[in-house]
């Protein structure tokens, strides 16, 4: 459903979008997405910060009442290795939120999110994508999981948000399937099996 903003609300959103400055190395994109949501993006080579605008009632704690405000649900995407990742967790939470009643300006919040994305991209530049869940893992995490597997213990591979997780071990059962791609990823000299479970 395409949100319909009044002229006054649309003008307020437009002023907010203009108030956000693109730092060096970033460009600003303004538009409406496929779902009719008004957005603002700050796009860099390794980081993209997106703000989706909405308008509706929000609780004002100072005055103990609901007030209609412009608010933002935001996402931070960053590139680590050859893969893009999101700071949002699918089905659980946005990377950041902002409202007119927040003390910080939207410009300051989005600038801080760029720094968060750049730090995540730097930390993740050595990440490798783990099979089954398509989640990036740093070399120290891979080594820790490999040590557990070599000790005969199980590991849980889970997605970045809600979805299907996998318990991986040497234990064979009627519910488990062989996962040679995981054997190769963790470089273990034995067969591994994975049982799926709901990860909520």
C-alpha cells in the first residue's frame, strides 16, 4: 500500500532529505521505491545507508501522549570481501531508527551510521561466506568452530535474522543430511551432517 502524505508532511520530509549532507566519497539519492516508500540513500563504494520515511503516531514521553511525527526506519549495508551484508536483522529489527522527537538531527544519525558501516566493512574484509546460511565469518570464528568440530562437538550455523538454522556435527541421524560443502569450508577430515531447525 502506497503511503499518502499530506502536502505539509511531504514538505517536512523534503526538508529533512535536503538537510542530510553526503560526506566525501558518498552520493545522495532521493526517491520512491517499488512499494511507494519515500527514501533517502547515502551511497559509497563499500557502504550504503538508507532511510525510509513514514508518518504516524508516536508516544511522546515528555508530554505523556501520542503525537503524529515523521520517523525513519534505516538500514546500513556494507561490503566485506565480495559480498554485501546488512546491519538490519531480517524480521527482527532495523539497523537504526530516528524520529522528529530525537535530540540528534537526521544528518548526525546517518553520518554516525556511515562510520558504523565503514568499521564493519573494515572488520569484515577477511570474511568468508559460510555455506548453508550464507553468513560471513571471520578467520578467528572459522578456527573456533573448526576446533569444536575436531573435538567431536556440534556447531550451530544460523542466519543473520529469522530463518533456518543448522546444527552441524559428525552425528548421523535420519533427520540429518551430509554437508560436504561445510566439510570443505571448515577443512575437516571427516564427514559432517546437518539437521535443520527454525531460528526465530
